[in-house]
């Protein structure tokens, strides 16, 4: 498995994907994989999350703490 990405690289990749409606694959620090389209990246200390909509399910939104993300890949 590739090395953990830096916080800056994670935020940059998620921000790019959100701004360009690109799907991402996120691997968390526990090894869980999540696929979805980022709708927002909140780096404020009280939130510190990315919000994703899974492919094919516009009614669901998933929040993932930025500290729990190990890898982000553009799909």
C-alpha cells in the first residue's frame, strides 16, 4: 500500500475533485474504502470533514474526518 498522503495533498485532491465533479476513492486509516463525489471540504477546526455523495445515490451524503483519510485517488 502506498504511503499516507500529507494533509495538504489530501485537501488539494479533494478540493480539485469537488470543483470538477470527479469521483474519488478514499482509503481510511482503518483500511476502509469509500467511493463518491466530494460535495464540500471543510477544513475549519470545528468540522474537519469531507462530504461525499456515493455514485448512484444522490439522497445519501457521507462525512469522513480528514484525519481518518490515508489516501485519496481521483477516479
